């Protein structure tokens, strides 16, 4: 599994709530040409689910980033302040709120 963690900036939606983003990719193993793309997508999603499950166990349940940002605007609604994820448009990203979450993540995964 390939994980890239970096700081967010104005290019990232929600950068005012999340300081880091983790991009989750399939490992670099070669796959056959026929069916290779589907295998790579499936592997990336399985890697994402493994990381997302760890985040749920570590910080509690959260939700998709788009929903997270919508909930923030609703009066009286609470969201998990530690993390969220993004899977729209084939992305597999985890958003982390602060240095504390990023360091904990790095201890486990990187």
C-alpha cells in the first residue's frame, strides 16, 4: 500500500478544518494488462477500507467530507473533529484535523 501524507492548502476543500490529507494508493505490484485496471482499483479500495476502519477504531465514526462540511453548517449538529474521508470521483483520501492525528497516523502506517 502506498500512503502519501501532506498538508492541505487552498486547493483542498475543507482545508480550514483539516490540516492534513492522506492519499491512499494500491501498491506498485505489476498487474496483467487484461483486467489489470480493475484489480488496481479494487486493491486501492481495499487499502482505503483498511485505513478507514483503523481511523474509526482510533477516533470514532466520521463521514464523507462533503457530508461533514454540510453538517458543520447545520445548527446543533456535531461531527467527529478528528478526521473524515473523501471517495468522490474515484479518490481515496483520509483528511486529518491536526498534527496530533497526523502523528498518530504516521506511527501506525508510515
